[in-house]
């Protein structure tokens, strides 16, 4: 059973907001001791488990959810100190496959339906 688009978007936004909180916490620790680098992973366990649940739910064989969050840098957008640009995947014609949680949901649904149709034929 799949979750609704609204719940999917809320879940990705939650992951993003929690990641930002961790980043802010790390920045605060580093401000207390400027010559120290803090590499903390406070929420990594819940985050990876939540990601695995979403991947299983959508049968995300190509790890598009993980790509959207981390490789495209969506989770890091609006953090200029990181100096990362958001970079979404494209098809052979250069058209973005997805560029928001909503379009990622639509893409995953379409891919799931395509696989189910291929199984039936």
C-alpha cells in the first residue's frame, strides 16, 4: 500500500528539516570551538530506515528517492555555505525527470505502473 502524495511530500520535507537541524547543531558546536571540526550523525539511523521504507513501498529499484535527497542536493538547497547547486536527473532529451517531492512522487508512481504493466504482458 502506498502513501498519498501529500504524506510523501511531508515525509521528504521532514527529512530535510531534520537534516537542517543537525547542520545547525553542528554549526553551533563548531562555533563554540572554532578550531574543531564536528562530524555528527545524530539522525542517520532513523533517516536511513525511513528511506528504506519509502524505497520498499515504491519498489524504487534505481534509488531515485535517495538520489533526489542527496545526489541532486535538494536536501541541501538554501544552504549557501555548502556551495552546492541543485542538480536533478534528466532524460535523453535533457528534460528533468523530477525536480520536487511532488514530481518525484509522480515519477515513482509512473515507474511502478510501468513495471506492473510489463509484468502483465
